[in-house]
């Protein structure tokens, strides 16, 4: 095995929803991977765009799931949003809070005054996820924003992964206010830098690795911060989305789940390598064949309720194929115009389980 990720990076910046846990369930293998990282003196930061809970609540929840998290290991978009406000409005200013009491407390901790109604004194609006947010909350924020208040969104995630599936995230409610005000918020959470910079700073890290399940927040956030990223397939991102991703949405590494931080760099890196699969480009098609005549992938994906977003677990062969596909296609410039054509039965079975039908082509 090559040098391991834990040998190369001095901190893991871990997304929560869809990466460390899904709803009330830890991702299998994740608590053990985090414990091993701590044993190797690799700093841990649980970096979440979810602004609905206080940092101590997040730490307590993680501890209940077996992660033994401490308060100083938690970095939330509520903290980042409050910090952005503190840099831009005078101390003691009233700020309309659209979100949880935990977000209001973060606003208070930076020396500002959280309120729930608009007035001529309000200087800013901060918006984070709360399952109790309703029309009246959005209406007060709308009035303040239209009157010129600074608008800070803790994050812009449109969907929230849970054990029941994807539910509306803060970004869905941000979109409602955007439509009502014709304004655009400053975003504190991923993919913007404030939250990521906060996590790196508190971890005192010189070479951190971002681990997450989303291309548009975790991977793009790593790109904006100049950091490497490991994408895991236990949350939002799908193989098809990864293959067609724009350059700024492409992670350095790909794995099934968080337990891969214990694996080798070369095994996880998205690069053209000696493989059981041969992938080449011909007339705009990605042609795939099994390099070894004995390769037969019949169970690339098996049902498992604790695995991917659709109850899928990805085999090592499937992930190796996806890395090869991405590496070859991205080297050609990448983009959404890709079509994948399998040239033998083993390859046909593999790509059929890995990619959606709209990305597949049949041999001429």
C-alpha cells in the first residue's frame, strides 16, 4: 500500500450530514476512522453547514453516535455567519435572525443583538436552517433587506441529507428571500471561505484534507480555500455528477465512505493507473473494457440501507472504474457531453450499475 492519507495530512475537515452521519445514524466505519486519525495525532474538525444547532449540541450528538467529539472540534456555519456579521456591522447592532435559537446565541456571542422583527434600527439579517422557520420569519427578513440591511446566509445548501432522504435545506429558504428581495446574501458557509478558514485556523493545520459528500459545497469549498478534497459517496454526490463535474468541482480523491482515510493515497487518487479497466476516448466516447479477460463484476452495487443515498454500497472494482473514467475524461477537458460505451460484458455490467442511462451509449 502507498503512503496513507493520515501520513500526508495533519487535519481532517469533516463534513457532517452525508459524510459522518445520515440523520440519526453514523456512517458505518466512520467512528473508527476518526478514532484512528486521533491516534495518529491528526487534528479533527467537524465542519458543518448546518446552522440549526449549537456547537455543544453538535458535539454531544457526535458523542452519542460514537465519535467522542469535543466542543473545540466543532466548526459551524452559524459561528462563521456571526463572525462575518461582526466584521461588518457596529458592535451592539440589532440583527434580524432567521433561524434557530442557537444561531441567535452565536450572534449574541460576537457582541451583536439578535432580534426577530424588522425595524429602522436593524443593520443586518442572518439566515440559517431551522425546521421552524415560517412565512412570518421570512417576511421580517424581507422588510429589513429591502430597507438596506446587510444579508448574511450561513449556507446555501438547497438539500439536507437525512435517513429519510433529501429534505429542504437552508438554501431553499434563501432562494425564497432572494426571489422576494432581488438581493444576494453574503454566504459564510461552504463553499465560501469563512467557515473553512475558521476550521483550518482552529486546527492549527498546515496541510488539512477536506472530506465531504457534496461537490457544490465540500469540494468547491476546498477549491476556494486551496485545499485537497476527498469525496465520499454516502450522501448527495453521485458517480454521474462526479464524471461530468466542472474543474472546480473535482476532488483529488474518491472513496465509498469516510473509512477510506485509513487507505493509501495512490489507491484513492483520481488518476490514470494500471487497472482492471481500460478506458480511452474515441470520437467523443469513453470506451471501457475489462483489462483482464477474467474480470467479471457482477455485484458492483449491493443493497445496504446504511450505505449511499439510494441504499447502495460501492465495490472496490466500481470505484476503481469511476476513478479511471474521471481521470481520462477530465484529461480530455471533461464536461457534460460525455457518453460511456462498454465494449465487453464485464464492462457493460459495471457501467450499467455505476452510471445513469443518459450517460451510456451502445457500440456502433
